[in-house]
């Protein structure tokens, strides 16, 4: 009986030590916030969006349900595509019109930061629904480089939009990472 009590006590002590070490390691994560401006350029010779697929019913749908777009959108530190804003990276990935009755996009993209930036080649992975709202919240599901093991969310608010579909959207990114 004394041997089994000693074993249980030793196992509990090891478990407590492991939980404490994990909690300390979790406390080592960095918390960060940043804002970048996403420029979705649909029109013109420098378009950053390509429609790659559409369902047979997409054109008849008010929400273009089933249409898939691939993007390589510039990310800047301000709302303009030109000076005084600076290019800080690109949003590379895709979005899909996923709402049949209301406009909603499924976003799957990485914000890849430029080599001359402090986050040199690092990326933040964003994946989730983007409903047509004044402010949308989209999950951050990972990252690379300086943002390895990132998790968090970003808030997207439309800054500018035209009838052709060109848009400038600030993304306020809130993440924890190693």
C-alpha cells in the first residue's frame, strides 16, 4: 500500500512539473498587433486577381456563389498603393464566393512580408469566412519565420471599394507566436 501511494505521489509530482513547464513555455509567446492595407485590384492591366473557376449558376447568382479567385494582392503600410504608403508584402492565396443568399467569402491566404521589412520573408496564414459586414473577423491559423506557430485573428474593415470590385481593406492583425 505504501509503495502504491509513493508511486501515485511521484506520478502526480511529475505531472505537476510537466504542466508547470508547459505553462511557462506558453508564457514565452510574443503578442503582436499590426495593420496592413490589402489592395484587391480587379481591373486594369495590373490586376492582382484572377478568376479561375465558376459554377454553372455563378453568373445568375447575386452573390456569384461558387466563383473562385486567386490573388497576389499588394500589402502596404498605408491606404494608398503609391507614396507615401510603402509596399510591405503580398497577400497570396485565394478567396471563394461561398454564400448563396448573402455575400460571404471564404478566405485562404498568406500575408508574405517583403525581404526588406523587419519580418523578412515571414508569413501569416489566414483562413476562414469573411461575411459582408462593416467589420469582419477572420482567424489567423499559422505562420512562418518570425511568426512561427502564430494564432489569433484579424479584423478587416473596408476602407475603399468601387463598383468594378477594386478594394482597399485594412487588416488589423492580432497574433501570438513563438
